[in-house]
C-alpha cells in the first residue's frame, strides 16, 4: 500500500508518540529513549544549553511548514491547537491556562514582569542572587544605575542560603527575582520557602524556570510564586523564539498595563483565551459609529497584561509534541534517569580530581565542575572523542537527558584528563 502525502504527514507525527506509549506499557524500561532522536556519532551531554529536537517534533514542524507552502495535503490536516498547547504546559507546571501566555524568550518574560511592576521608573527594591541567570546580571546592574535598589545575595558553596535570603528581603522589597534551577551549577531553590519569606515582607517573586520545567517536578500553585517564565529550547524540547510566561491569578489586577499588543485586546464581550476577536473599529466604511477609533476589552489573565505581537508558530508545533513526549515519559522518570547518570559522573569526576560546584544532593540534570582555563584545556580532547558538553573559561557543565546512557558517560570520563 502506498501512503498519500496527507497520510504520510500524519503518520510522521503519530508514529514516534505511539512508539513511546507502547514502550511505556511494556515491562522493560523506556529510558534511555534513543529512538525518538536522530542517530548521531556525538555523545551529546549539553542539553542544558540546547536540547536536540526529537524526530516527532521535527515532523510536526515540517507539517506546519508544509501547510505554510499551501501544500494541499498539509492544508487538510488539522493545525495544532494553540490553546490546547497552553493547557498542556499548564498541567506540567500546575497552573491554570489563563495564568499563562506566550512569550518569545525567558528574558523577555522577565523584562515584561519588571515593566508591569513599574521598574525602573518607580524605583523600589529588588532582591536577586548570584545563581540567577548570569547573562541577566547586566539588566539588574542597569536598573541599579537608574535608581532601583538592587540587593545581591551571594552564593556560598554553590548554594543560596535561606538565612542570607531572609536578611536581604527587608520590608519595602518589591520583588525577589531568581532562577528556580541555576544555569550555572544546577542549584535548586526551595521556591515555596522563598515565596513565604517574600510575601511576609510584602514582596512578589519571579522565577526563571527554564532549567526546571520538563526536567524536575514543578508546582507553581503550591509554591505560590507570582511570576515565572521559560523558553522551550531546553528541557521542553522545543526551539528558540517561544516560551511561556506565568502570572498568578489576580496578582496584577490593580496594575496598569505596561505592554500593549495585538493579543492583549479583544472586542467587547469576546470570549477569553487566545482566539482572535480583534477590537471593534469605528473608522472604516460601514463600521458602527463610536466616539473613539475602537471599542475594546482587555483580555483577562496573563494574556491581557502580556499578550503583545505574533510569535513563532512553527515552534508551537514542536512544543506541543515535546509536551506530549514528556507526558508519556513522566517528569519523575525523566528526573530519575538523569540522576542515574549524574551519580557515576560525580564519582568519576571526583576520582579524576575535579572540584564539583553542584551541591551534593542536587536532583537537577546539571553537574558543574571548576577547572582553570577549561575551554582551552578540554576543547581539543572532547572534540576528538566526539563528546559535547558546555565549556566555559573556568568551569564546565554536563547535562544528560532522556536519550543518554552510561556509554555516553563513560566516553566523557575517558576523554577527560586528570584535573
């Protein structure tokens, strides 16, 4: 039997997830999950930088692109339901769909939160820490130059101490901004404890969850965090240019809008959600009369405050598949698999004399070691061994994912010289 193009497009997406579901119901373990990804000669242990796109996600993106070319076979296929994708992410992190909207990147989400809270023009006080996203440090330094009181909590032994955080969160603090999981060394904040401290002082909390969502269990409601954001090109197995922004229900109800965009406004009485029902115009021929150019309503929830312009539609297809993939495997199983590889890594690196700066007991999929001139000293040896990790000037980071196995770990350890 020969498949039509339409059937082939549908099958390309359905087969990978069907195979995963079958393996999930089998007696044998389903991890590592190598068959969902393209074969590669590289031992890829750098998913904390950029996670590979699965074959199923690639097929979903191909189907979207085919539809954009007006391919009749693809056009007949039902497009990805963007509202359903938002709902899938909401289930992953225990949030409500109307508390979420699309955002182009984690940093753009963080900046939108800062604008919504009146920074820098309203001055105020922000507490952050040195295990937050290091590329975001200049943002807070610039806010300080513009009159915001920015307090930095310094890391100790690879951790942020709760006593230090408590001392920094003084009355009058407006915002505590942190990474739930540090991109530097995988340190994992007790988000509920931080939120309790902050809320007792009258402060709100923003969490960057890009290294948490899809990798470890995340419960936004239970933590009582006020805002969170993440892009999708890491543990959600999506791509660059799209992610999610969360705002706890009601937290911005009394705040004026700081962002104004196409998706944040709707016709009066339009249903909530992301379906398009643009404001009613009063300026074009045959429009109903009105005293202003438009009649509009601000959409409820996160979308009304943060919904701006268009976003990467092809990435929605990849994220949608990635969220299904994660749901089949389950986050606890993904986390346990990563830890089964982190444990021999810890042992092997310690035996070779490396100083680990990921705190003992950390259950995130990142492991970081200090090494002076790490990039210079290790780049050639790792390239020769076809091993990929994240190399920096004076440290390196290893991040195994669902497709990695013990042979990848052994290849890395064999390629690394003694410290």
